[in-house]
């Protein structure tokens, strides 16, 4: 795999990135982190006493590297690393050491890039590292983690995370996250957990937004031999449209609106 280095605007910056990368690529996360701290601190101190022409201070180390290149650098590093939690966490620590503020936005792009490569184990590691830093505690991040755990064949761990972080807030958990967990239970034949989750949502009078959720719940009841519950759910939510029905409805409304606007224009021109 081709290794991507951040562009260097000086020999000082080039040595900084190369030394850190070499340590990272060997799985020496802590060593890389120390390189970044030592070189970054020394260089920043040297630069602060040498103003550019016009009296403007040079930027601290890392500010001359584009965000896109930093993301490519980290993705390449993570893909090259051996399967070691210490190596991954150390590499992430070293990468973040370049930043003045925690780079939550770039890290989300890194996660998306790893998802595209189907690197689910790495996605789990990056998200867990981020959460360990007290960052990214959002429902969107939880959706990504639960999905990655499921794709990494760790459904039981996804279930434990759900119980610990989410299950106490069923009155307000977004349906996107509930849908993801129902899918995990369904695919992994954890049917009792599925119906328990759905009953918890019903207790707060929360109506599923689409038919596919209702059908999975009904199927779960059937496989558990609870046919009366299956019929109850299908009858109660029979008016919920499918995604395609929603799309057709929106398309029809848009088409009708276009026709009305067209008619108005014709009248105006006559």
C-alpha cells in the first residue's frame, strides 16, 4: 500500500512527520506519541522566537498540513498497523497531538473512510478510543459503533453497549438507533431481546416510522410462537407506510405541484 505523508513546508516539518510515521508504522504508538510531543514542543519553541518577514510569527507545527492530508495519513497508518489495540491507540494519540483542539470532525471522516474499506474492527477501535477521551458521545456515534460491532461479529458486545449506554432512555432515543439495534437482534437471532426492546418503545407510545420495523417484530413474535402478539402488532400498525410508499407519495405530491405551477404559467402567458 502506498504510504501518504503530509506535505512538508520545511526540512523541520519533514523530519517531524517522517520520524513519527516510522514509529507508528512499526506499531510503536507510544514512541510515535513521544516523538510528536518532543519534536512538536521543541520546534514550536524555536519557531516562536523567529518571526517571518513583516513580524508575523510562524504557525505551530501541523498547521501547514491540510486537513485532507492529515486524514489520508491516519487512514493509511491505521490500515497498515498490526492488529494491536495498543498500537492503534498509540497512533491515534500521536495523530491528535498535532492538534490544538480535539479533531472530532476529521475523525468522523476517518471512520467513514474505514467503513468504506469494510474495516469494521478498526472502526470499533477508533470509536472506542474516541469515547475513552470523552469525545463523540452522540447517538450518531453509537449507531456507527453498534453497526461496526455487528459487522465484526460481536453482536453480544453490541447488546451490552446498548444496555449500558442507551436502553435507559427509550422515551427519547432516535428511531435510527432503535432501528439499528432491532436489525442487530433480528440478524443474530436474538429475538427475545428484540421483542423486549419493541415493548419498551410501545410503553412510551412510540410509533415505528416504517413498515420494515413492524414486519421484523411480527416475524420475531412468530418465530417465538407468539402468534397472537404477531397479529396484534400487524393490526395496530397496519397504516404505517413502507419506504417506497412514502417515496411514491412524495413523488405524487411533487408531480401535482409541478402541474399546478405549469398551469399557472400558461394562464399568465395567454
